[in-house]
């Protein structure tokens, strides 16, 4: 998996100065690659690259990086995996190229020689971030994979220094760094629990967008605009022009074929390999297709929680028994989960408040005891329509939108007048009389989301309220404007035509990249584990967009086509149950064992420090959480993790 750091300087620097600078940067991300390290410099050009290696393929010295092409034109630091490298190697050998080892890095360099960097990027299937020095054009090219599975941050000081790295902490260790916070990015974080790209929490740092490359020739100039070599919006446009027209069975057959190939491509490694298994649709499908292609039991891993409503372990165990995997289950107590919280600011060196980051880190640590590579089912909800907001969202948004605004506001006020615990108690009293499809987990939380939604006008604003921890974060952040972002623009656009498709496209462009992939990357890399995500294979994504919406959400059932693939390998009765998610009881923690920690971080004098946050609305929300309501728990969690992050990094 690995990690890298580098710089381009307009000032004259010696080999020793360049080496010392990038070694300091690289030392901060040793966890991404504990097996090997390397540095390459070109003093005349002011360029330096440093690399940390987690050895996965070709464990020999032939995989050492930074790596130069035989012609010495290209030098690369590359993080990730290109799964079609054997196919590309055969094509390049036919063109006369030779190879010393069997790493994919050698193939990338030969591809650049043969086709140039932009054309080569279009041929790579996998997850990657890279920095490439072209000695002929004297250009640093940065590139990131199509779905942003691997991170890449870029900093320009405006005075002749550009730095880039796999994590923000490496940029902070560079020769220059301005740590001024982007207040609009902070407001976005408080709303969504993550910082949407291309912004970062720092005003001078930007994230390279997925499917883009950035060419830097002059460290004194402003950073140029990046260019796409692949675009999700283009994929959607092509799919609308060429929809899948086969039968339902044909669609399921093709989806199974593509997923089987995607899983098989990701099972190649020279180190032990396994998979995460929650017992849900996504991870069970991936494990089933892995076991089908494996000559021995696949190693699978799951976390068991001592809180029953958050525990999926028994479901995972049933799937594992049916498939015959070598299954490991780890019981996590509340105390052990809480021990992760103080580590979050180091693991996620940009504020991040997705509550499932805690169990994700724990399951990564469990898997790393036995394997170096793990496959996961991430992406299934976003790609195949798995969230409840997709299943019920279209109908609900349209029905709510048809209610006159004054009536909506009255209903919203009535819902908000009863705490989430109160709604939960009422629901428990009547749920035995309700049919199974109408039963839901955490009904109070869902009702409060409905209440917030009713306070807004228009589909875009209503949908945004569903995914917001704070509905008006500008009220919390001094000087924030927080205008419409990619999510709002996508929802308000005319294409794709269907509301479901616009919701899914918005989430794939934002939440999937900047929350889900960040969560998995940082948690896994913190324990030196490589995680591969077959559902986010380019071919699977492109096919999913050709499928009609009724193959994703049908008769109130989510992920219909993906379920049909799974039912061919695992009996339906083992799988079917209400969706649980992968989360933790934030509200109960904040009222219980984390209360003293929270009170300290939420002291008014600490909130006003730096004139970033306004304490009044935060303290009001904290009072409701302490009083027993979970309606503001995630919002408070986001403030707490920002405060913890600020204490660690400011």
C-alpha cells in the first residue's frame, strides 16, 4: 500500500538539504510502509521524492522505490496497486520492453515511456496515488485513482515551494507550512463530518480530485488546474446514452461476472490475504466470490460488540460457517472501543467524525494480526442503492415537498418536541403489532431526521438535511460562508434525470470519496494493512450506471441486483435482516464514560480560542445530549473531534 512525500523547490538546495527535508516528511508516515524506505533527489531541478514501502507484490529489491525507468527519463513514487499490470506487461513486452522483477511499478514506468503519462493513466485499473518526475519536460505529475481510494495532498506556499504527500502530517513536516484553517472547509466538516474535496482543513492545501492528474513545472507559480483522465459524470452520461437492455437474469449474470473478476484481480499478493466479514450484503458477496476462487478457506474477520443493537457478529459467523471460511471474531467491549478515541487525531490528521471510524480501526487491527492484505465490501451502498434514504427518499422527499410550508414546520416542531429516547420507547410499545417491513432500528433518530428535513424547501436542501450533522454550520464558525458544494450542485442538476440517480451520484462524488475511503485508508494504514475494494472496480461502477433503477431499488428492497448475486452463494434466510450499519453508541458514550473528556473540550474558553467557533449554539446542543437526546449527538461529536484535532495539530 505504501505512502510517499515529495517537494519541488525553486530555490537552490543541495542533495543533503533535499534528502533531509523529504526524510523528515517521510518519517511521519512510516506506518504506511514499515518494510522499506527510499529517497531520490535531483538538486539541479530542486525535486525530491521519498517513499515508505509496505511490501505486497515482489518482495525483493526490484520493488524498491522511488524507481527510475531504464532511460532515466521518469522517476516515480507510487502508492497502491494496479491490478491489470500483468496484462499491461505482456502488451509492453510485445513493444520491446523488458522487466527485472514482477512489481507493478516497473510496468507503470514502461507505460509512461510507451504512451505518455495521461494515456497510460487511462489504462491503469486499480487504486493509486503517484508522483512522477519527467526529466525531459522537467515536470512533476501527480495523479490519483478514479474513485479516490488513495489520498494525495498538495501544498503551495506561493514563494517557490510545492510539497505533496499521502497524508497531511507529512506536509506539516516540510520546510515550510502555513497552518491557517479554511473556515468554509471547517463549516463543511461540521455539516458532513468530513471535509469535502478539493478543499482541505488548511487554506493552502488542496486534495487532488479522483481521476485527475496535476502537472507542476514552476514552484513559483500558482498551482495549475488539474485535468481528468476519467470522470464519473462522463460515465453517467455514457450510461444514459447506452442503458442495459437485457433481462433481469442477464443483468445479474453480468454483475456476477464483473464482481468475480474484480475480486479475483484483488486476490493476487505475495503476502497473507483475508477479508472483512460483517454478515451484510456487501461483505458477504465479496467473501463468497473469494471463497469460490480460493483453494483453501479464506481468512475472514469480524468485530463483536457488547451492545446488542450494534452487534452483527452472529450474522457474520453464520455466513462464515456456510461458506467454510477460516473465521476470527473479536469481542470489543465499550472500554476497548473508547481507548481508540484518543488516537483518532493522530490517525485522521484532518478532522473526521464518522462514528464508524472506531470499529473500522479495530477490525483493521484484528486482521493485521494474521494478514497484510484484506478485501472489503465498501462501496456497495453507494453503487447499488443500499441506504434507507435511497429506498424511501424519493417518495418521502416528494410527499413532504407537497405539504404546504407552514404545515411542515408545525409537524417538524411536534416531532422535535419529543426526544429520540421518547420516540424509541413509544415505538417499542407498538412495534410488535407492526408488519416486519415497517420495523426499523433507531426510530427516534429517523423521526428527528424527518423533522429536520421538513424545515427545508426543495429536494436538494431536503436531501442535504438528511446527511447533515449541523443544518446551519455557518452559525458555528466565525467568517464562514459555506456556499453550495458538489453535493448540492449534483442534486440541483437536470442530469441524471431521476432523483435516485442524482442522490447516488452526489454520494459517490462526495461522501464515498471523502468519508468512506478516507475512513478505510487511514484506519488500515495506521496498522500497516492494505485494504482492497472490489465493488469500486472501474468496470463494476460503469456497469452499475447502465442498470435501470429498479435493479437497484425494487419494491422497497435495496441493492436488488447485488442481493441476487449473493443469493446464488448464500441462502436468503441467512442474509435477510434490517440494515444495521457499522457504528457505535455515540450519545450513550458522551453521557457516560466520555462525559468528562467532552466537558473539557467544550469549555467556552476552549471553544472561543482562535476565534473559530461560536460557543453558544454548541453549548445549547451539548445540554440536549446530556439531557438524554441523541438528536445532536453527531453534531457534538464533530465539534469534539475538531477540538481534539486542534489540540493535537495546532
